[in-house]
C-alpha cells in the first residue's frame, strides 16, 4: 500500500504533533504550580512527590478525591474562554480533601478533547495550575486525550484527582460534632460547578437567554456570571484549623447545603440552618423566578450562596469568624447543632431568606 494513501493516526483524526505543542505551551504554567516535595518536571510517565515529607507526621492519613466540573464546560466552550474552568476543577477536588482536615498536596488532571488545539489546551492547564497555586498544592502531571469521532472538534471535558494528608488524631468529621456546636457558613462566589444542567435548561431552553445578554442584576453578561470560577476554600479552611477548634467541614456541592451538611452530622444529632442569616445572590433568584423552580428544588441542586460550612464549638465562633474575615472571606453564624430527638432529617433549613 502506498505511504501516501495508507491509513495513519493523523488521518484518523489524532494529531500527535499538536499534542506535543500543547505540552510545550503548558509547561510554563505547570512550573508555577509546585511544592518543594515535587521531584522532576513535566513529561514523565508519572508525577513524583517526595513522601519523606510525611515523616513529620505521627500517623499520616492520605486522603484522595476526584471530580470534574460537569456541564459548566459547555459554557466555557460557547464563550471561548478556557482559562477559568481549571479553577473550578481544582476547587471541586481540593475542597473535598480539606473537609476531613487534609492539606492538599498534589493533583493530576485529565483533559479529553475532540481535537487538540494547543493554545486551548494550554489555557485549560493554565487555569488548573492557577487553581493549584490558590489551593497550595502542586500539579504534578496529567493527560490530554484526543477522541475524534466521539467528541466534536470544539468539545472537551476535564477531570482531576488530588491527594492530601492529615494527622490521624486531627481527622475532622461527624465523630467530633457535639450538641451545642455552631454552624458557620462561608460565602460562595456564585453557582460554582453544580446544577448547570438545571441552570442551562432554565436560562437557555426555557427563557431563551443568550450568553452575551447584559443582566442588570448581575452587573455583567449572563456568560460572565455563569463562568465565575468556583471559590477555592482549602487554605482558608486550613488556616481556620490552626486558629480555632473545628469539628467538621462540609463542602456544598451537588445535593445542596442540607444534604451535604447531613453527611457530617452524627445520627443522634440534628443541625438547623437559618435562611434569614443570608441573601442568596441574584443568579439563584433569577434561575428560580425564570424557571418557576420550587425552593426545595433549588436548594437540593444549587449552593444558594454557601459554598463551605464549618462546624465549631461555641467558644471558637469569634476567632473563627475573625480568621475568615482577615482572609477576605465573608462568613457568618448560620445555625446550631441540637439533639436529634424524633426529627427525621439530619439537617433542617428554617425561616425565609433575607432580601
């Protein structure tokens, strides 16, 4: 068979040279997302992390988490903005790690594309690297896969996995929570990376809004609002554990505030959260009103303005709020922990949202 007419990887839609160019473009960003324990650089078959750093722990527990950003990638694709979606990916992973008190150490990423456009892939990795810097962890490697025929040329998805470490006797969770503990809510930056299937259905399919629509309530376009990156809480939460006694954290993602907080409430206790202590941002109200979405449906799908929760003893409340305020993070007392009694639910949202 002629060399000019025979089948090839490139003819099948995979451009190895484009992939190599993407790696070269992303190297400068990956170099910025490092820690002293990282061994070697980008390009090996595996990322290396010097585990001797764990010798300072009496009994180190490794924590692992993996996640993606869901259908928010479709907003990035349609907007042609690729350097923020990585912040979302990092936030979704490292803030699951820090819930148990673990310090995020390193992440790897996986980017799947229909066609490798080197600048686009590099922009995605840039966002991931920037997110890792904000989280205090290293980006030690990843994979870019080209899937022609399965994804359109402009389609892509991202996923990541992270590893953290926590001292065994400092492990946070339901076992530490006591009656009388206080629920502290931390403000979200917006929708974060959950519920976009509902949001897209309401705003695009039902309301017919375009991404370039100027929305007065948002003070920017619809697309800019929907692409607002997920807030990364890991360093804030770790700072909190150093200044105050913390019994548990809850990362508010899919399932909403009540369902995620319930994951760290022990069976014999019950947490109440008072809606009147905060006002959800305009994007939550807009989705609810345009879609005629019931409040309980919104609350089990979206974060409603609270991205992370800390459960602390009453005597730690003041220092906890001061610590978070000093770090520029809006936080407030939102509820308390009581005896479960005959209550069926672990968490109850009470009252009405503030205006």
